[in-house]
C-alpha cells in the first residue's frame, strides 16, 4: 500500500473505529518488538507474507500449517488482547460492583437519608419502618 494511502486509511480507521484502532495499534507495537529480532531476517522496507493453511488428512483429521511469521502475528495479537483485558479488568469490575452496589442500596430513608438495601423493612440508620 502506498504511504499516502496507508496514512489516509489509518486516519479514517482511527476516526471511525477508535476502539478497534486502539487494539490494532497495541498489536502493531508488540509486533514491532517481535519482528525487530535479527532472527527473522527482514530488512528495512521488506515485506513478509503471513499465511495459514489447513490440510485435510485421513478421516476427520486436519493439519494446521503456517509460515514462520503467522504464529508470531497470531501470538502477538492474542497476547495484546489478553494484556489489555487484564489491564482494564479492574476498571470493568469496579464499574460492575459500583452499579450492583447502587442497585442493592437504592432505598433511602425519608427520615435520615441513609441508603438501605432495597428489601429492608427498617432503616439501618435511625430504625424507622421503611
């Protein structure tokens, strides 16, 4: 892809699909680290195809075959997604816990304004019947 076309596509992708672009960028960053290894033998500006093939063997057996770059790409993609999910899990769980807390403690006492469980019969603060 020419450089200008690539830049325009990247801008469009980032603008229209910000969450997907975020993952794409993280994956690309991880790939940069992996592909920079001297063992892969790529030179500046050189391309390497990634391919994944499935070969049917006898009966109901199959064989998955890939060139050396594909497992690195797929592994980096999975690792990036797992890392991002792990890094953001605390925020996701915190939001859920907060919502659950708000839903369960939704009954405010008209007398003392203390939050009580929604199925409470008496206020935990002042003891009046709710």
